[in-house]
């Protein structure tokens, strides 16, 4: 069996082994990581020998920890990442380059149609009707996007939202509320088969699916890092956040919104950002929580998006695509039947 795992912000971990009588044998770890002393590699290999291949990441990691000498330095990987690589080998996980990616960047549409399109395209990937896809959102009006499980009453000042002509849109993924004005954010969605993140914990999959965008941001001079569970940040402040939804078909929706420019006053008036949340983030005010890409790069929004697409294609491949007529029709029907209904919008009042 062969498994690979690129540690977000770190190095490539590769494992090869056989399974005989439900036990791992001839285990070999390799990769472009750093490890001192050299003989610690043998300690790791021996630690995994004889384990059941269906062990957990934690079990593999604990075995490695116990086998390593007291003075050891692992750079670019951890015992946990070895466990992830093993699980990916056992579960038959796929890799980015196993797929022919489409990259979609359509003209602006209604915010609620973007939410519906995310569900339609994720379902299409799960049903084998479309290949894995990266889509850049564009929208033509302000909106408040709330997470699937958030309370409208607790999160949104509806009077302020109405005054700014901002529609309330409940998305199918979890996570927090966002006030989004046209061209003030950069939002992208990945529609991927479950095989791409197979063997990973939910938390690991977040960073794994966004590593390419961290590379793009770093190429623009931003020291971007991933802060678990779902934040993209830098020393200057938070840049954006991710959310996921996994459908019954196995397909995964992973989408991210990053602030390009921000009207801090509007955001704090429309969103009811509580003191508890601000305290948890270590900030005194909502205005200081997010530091937009415009202030960190000085670049036009379009140029940042171009760099993101360029880095994605270089790392994972991809050709320019488009939303099909059938997908547009399905999304518009879903808007009327689901996303515009009070039953959905206020499923958590």
C-alpha cells in the first residue's frame, strides 16, 4: 500500500507497506521532511510494524511518540501526519492530480444564487455529473450569509440589514455569519470527491484543501497561515474563514471568504458580534478582527484572484470551465424551493 500526505505548511510524508494477516509489515517512511538524528527514521518504521491497518491516527501517533528517542527533532511533519498518510493508504485516498479540475469564474449573480449553486455543483460532483471544480464567486448585491445552524435573531440586526438592502442568505455549511458587499471579499468554493480527503480528520481536511491559497497569498507578500479550525490569518490580523458541508453522496463542499476591503462600521451594525466571540479571538473590537487583503497587498482584487488561479493550476492542474445550462436551471429552482423560503432562512429563528 502507498499513501501520501502533504502537511499544510510543511513537507510531504510518504508511506509504503504491506498488509499480511491484517497486520502492517515492511513499513517504510519517506519524504522531504527533516529528521534528526538519522536513526530516528528506523524507530518510526519499527513503531508501526505489526499494527492493525485500521488503527486510528491517534494510535499510530502514540506508537511513534513512544518509540522515538528523547532527543529528536521532527521538522516539517509530526507523528500525526504519519498516521494520516497511513490512513490515506488504507482507505484508498485520491490525490489532487488524479483529477481533471475545472476552474469557473462567472460574472456577478444574486448572492442567494451563489449559495444554491454551491449545493448544485457539489451534488453534481458526488453524482459523477461534473469533475472536481474550483469556483470563484461574484455577486451583485450586499448580503448577510449565515451558517446552517446559526440563529437569525442572534446573528443579524435585520433592521440594519434592510437599510443596506442586504438579503439574509442561509448557506448549507456551518460556520459564522459574514456581511458581504460586492467586490469587498474574495470567495471561492471547492467541490471535491470525498476520496480527496479520505483518511483525514475534519480539521486536517480544512488546512489541506486551502494550502494552495496560502501559497498564493505568500507569493503576494502576506505571511499567511492556517489557524485551526477554519481561519486564514497573518500577523496583521484575520484574513478569512472556511466552512464545509459533506453530502450523502460523499462529495465535499469547501468554501472560503477572505476580506479584500471592509466597511467595519457596516459590519458591526449588521452583525451582532458578541463580546464572548471577540474575547475568544483576543480582540477588543470587531473592527480589529479582520485585516483585508487590500491593505496588506495594495493590489487590485482582480490581480489577487488571478494569482490564486495561477497557483492552483500550477499545483493541481485545471482548465477554465463554466456552469452548464442545466446547473443554472437547477440552482434557480433551488433558490425558489429552498433558499428564499422562510422555512429555510429561519430554520433556526
